[in-house]
C-alpha cells in the first residue's frame, strides 16, 4: 500500500482506471463498499476484532481463562499466530489493509 498514491497517479496520467479490492475480517464487506455504495455516507468509526490472531487470543482468554501468554502460545501452536505476532495483536496489519 505504500506505493498506492504513485499507482493512482500513474493510472490517471495514462488515462486508465486502477482497480482494487480488499477485505479485512472475513465477515466484513470489501473496502470498495465504502467508495461505491456508501460514497455519500460519513464513516466516523469502525470497531471490531479484525484478525484471527487477536480473536483467537481474546476468546481463549475469556472462555478458557488463559493468560495472554498462554493464549498466544496456543494460537502459535495451532498456526493461528506468527512467531512475532505484533503486527496482528497491535493492529498494524489490519490498519494497513484498511
């Protein structure tokens, strides 16, 4: 996404349209929804658990009464969290996708 402004500029300069679509959190509609279907809406806030890693950890802590470290270890053992989960649990991965 770091090159997105440059890609848009190139598309405009060449008289073509840049098509893209993305989704974060499987149950959410695609980002284009905000540009196309809700173009006249003011979106002030978006809330949710936006990735599997965070959802798995939070659910394990709430339902199974695990500590964060225990829940993270379980998530990593199950393949739901990376060795360094910071991009997911700190929200950076979802923020970049949004």
